[in-house]
């Protein structure tokens, strides 16, 4: 089997451009909530595509065993094209309050809230999509840095402070164990 190996120094520029592209695109969207929501779901379609259908058309997400299923209005459902991208959730399997996806070492959290400003008007009750970005804590030269902090950028609530920046997040891993995103990570 001929498989290329991606080195960590190759992933970081890709990750940075991945994050910057989405944050700048959302920041430029100075429009109604539904346009921001549509853009956030397009982001999901590009980076976490479904086997069939679009995140735009999803009415609910369900955790089925160790898989994420997206249900559509016509009763059909689809999983992620790359099932390994689903890593954790909060809430119940039949009505998660949060879903954590991972791509290229970057976490993305889908937050659901039926009574939220945006979630109350979305078919899937999607309240926010947050992208994790590592931010260095020290002002020391890059060669001596070994600690980073997770910073979360919201695609739907741009400009609002995120509670995720100051607290550890604990989820249920898809295998049933604990899945923790700590606010400080030693590299």
C-alpha cells in the first residue's frame, strides 16, 4: 500500500489557512442570521461532508452506536463521509446538545439549543458552530514555547466572547468514555 505520511510541520500551515479562511469569510458576512447559518453549514459541507445530502437540509442529528447520523425531512438519513471525523457529543444520543467533529487536528463543536437566538429558527436547532484554534500563551521565542491554549471562534456569534475560552470542556467520546478538551495543553 502506497500511503504518504503527513508531517506535523505540514499540517500546521494547512490548519491555519483552514481556520483563517472560515473566520474571514464569516466576518465578511455582515448579513442576517440565516446567511451566517447558511455559510456555517456550507463550511460543514466542505470539511465534514455527509455521504449523501447536505447539512443545509438536516433536521436532526443522532448518535447511533459510534456513528453520527443526520436525518432529513423526508425521513432519510446519512452518516459522515468520513465516520472517523465524529469524536464526541454532549447530551443524549437521540438529542445531543453538542457534537464534536475533528479534522486535521482541529476540533469543531456544533452546539444545539431549541430556545437559542439562532437555534429556535433552525430546523436542526443549530445554535452555533465553533472552531478550535490553538493560541500560544507566552511571548518567548517560538523555539522555547511548549504550551498552547485552545481558543474557540464562533461562526454564528462573531464578536461575542466564548465561554469555551476559559473552561475545560468534557464530552462523551463516541466509544462511551470521557473526551476532554482542556483549556491548556502541553505539547
